């Protein structure tokens, strides 16, 4: 109720103005997770787009907020462009048998009959041929069980970001840990670039 009382009290011209200028006036929570949740339950419904909920900071524009990372893999580097905005996750890229990961624990929305993970992935490699040397996996941990939902490798290299989806309907209403992990062999490098994540329901 406090959020809507604040909205009525401060007639902002945009969501950004309301969240960054007016919302602090009544000392309401200013975290990125709250920002994304309020946006999903106001702007998304108003414009009749599928609600995006659960996952926080899916574009990495707030840095590592909401994410647990292994390695210095989230930034706004100039070596590659982000899919959107300026921040993204850059896993791999070093060779030498390195492992990088980003993960987030959240509750998959129970609304609707389907839940879909949307993300963009770009793979750039120095490897050649059709042999798998470096891998990138999308995993879900539910309770004590970890399931790999998708696996990519140096053989899936692309010139730009590729929009991808995964079905999370079986996890609706559950708290899960979503993990993206790369593993390189000891030789040539592969870059796995991840950006623009969301979970939508319908």
C-alpha cells in the first residue's frame, strides 16, 4: 500500500523519475529487485505486455546486484557491445582450464500456465573445427537436485547475440537457483557473452 500511496502523492512524469526522485521521499525500499518487481506489476500490466517477474537485474545494468559471481565476469567493457544497455556478463575468454559462473536464486512466478526464461547469448571463439573444447551450461538447482537445461560450446559460435528461451514451467512457484557456467580447456579461449535475461509468464 505504501508504494501506491507514494505514487498518488507524487505525480511523476515517468517511472524512472518516480523511482529515483519521488520514491525516496517516503523512505521506501530502493533496491534493484524492488524496482524490477514494481515495474513488472505496474508498467508491464498497463501496456499489456507479458509480466516479467522473479529475476532481478537481468540486464546487469546494476552491476552484480542480485547475482552471485565466480570470476570478474560482470562489467561494461568496450571489447564487445552489450545486447542492450552497456553492462553484460562475459564468461570464459582466458583459456587455461578456467571456470566462470553467474547465478541467482529467485522464485519462479506461479501466475499463468507457463514460465519462460529469455536470454541473449553470443559466443566468440579462437577454436577451430567441430570438436567441443569449451562449454557453457544453463543449470537449475531445485532443492538438492541440479539439472542442466542447455549446453553450448565453441562449436556454437555466432557473429552476434542470439535470443534463446528455456521452459521453466515445471518450476512455477518454486525457489530455484539459476546458474550459467563456462568451462574452458587449457588452450585457446572462447568468449561467452550473456545479457538481457528475463522470466515471463503467460
